[in-house]
C-alpha cells in the first residue's frame, strides 16, 4: 500500500510517519504545503491513502482538490474543534485528532482497508469549515484628518491600480485601502465576492450584465464601476460560473 503524508508541521509529520511504520506500513512521501502537494500529485501516480492536515502553511488543504482530481482515499488529521469533528462524523469521513493516537491510527487504517472505495465531496467538506469562519464586515480609510468607515456590503468592487488597492462603493466613491488584494480576498465572504482576475474582486449583487468576451473570457458590467474593464480571466471562467449558481 502506497501512503503519503501532507502536513506542514514537520515534527508532527515525522511522528505520524513513525507511528504508521510501527504498524508495518511504509510512508513513501511527506509533503508540507498546498503548492508542493499540487505539484507532486500532478507529476506522480496517486497513492492508495493520504494522511491530510486541514490547515497548511500556505492555505487550507482543500485548495489541492481545486487543482487536482485526487483518486486516493483520505484520512484527515486535524486540530479543529468538536463542532467540526461532529461534522466529519455526520459525513462518514475518517479523521484523526492531533496529536495522533496510535490506537485510533490503527483503527483508521483498518477501516480504510475494509472499504472498497470512498467518494468524498470536497466542496461540501470545505463548507463545513467555512461555517466557523467570520468575514470582515467593514473597512476604514483615512481622508485628510478624518477616518471614513464603510460596510463591506457597500462595496461593488475591490481593485488594484499602480500598486495601490481601492474599494469602489455603490455610491460611486473610491476609497484607498491599507490592504493588498490578496489580504482582502482572504477576509471577505466568498459567497458574495469573487476575484475575477489578478486585479479585481467583484460583488455578486453589483453585477448588471455578463457577456462573452474574446479568448473564452467573460466581460462583466457592474452597476456603477467604470474605472476599468471587468473581465473574468480564462482560467477562472468555470469557477465563476459555479459561483454564480451557488
């Protein structure tokens, strides 16, 4: 049986490896980030079993499945709270709470060996963890000697220009923000906001029209934002269509 471990904490990965090998199995590879895991899985045959940490150094491990159709069975390793663990149980997903207990590890592997094939809905699993996440509800910006506060709901579009980041509101006003677009993307609710390209994040309620554009892209017309053309990049078109239908 071919096994790999995906875990960003190297001591925890080595401990898990020792305990797996103590049970008579070999660990073929240990990976420590989303990026490394995607690269490895694209370029190698998939293992029979993956021990997968939820939170990696460069993001949630669910991002791996956005890029690679993984054929392996998964046993999650997690430090999440009891609520999340109950959600795992309800969805018949194996998990191990860190630090990993030897008896639980043996039981999980035995359970895997008795199961022929387990299909997992990773979008559904990701949503279980999003339930615990809170999103940024307001932003502030300095205007002269005053501090202006506005709610996230007021924003039509976040965009970057000349190495600066701005929020464009429903009132047609631009506000300079002290955040990168990457940080904003992490902090706002993905149910309502989508990053259509490297430089723009739009709100779903601000969309006025969508049309087919060149090179299999989509052009978005927002209610008021006209500072720049809004075009969904080709690699994001499928995700954008799915986002519209969620």
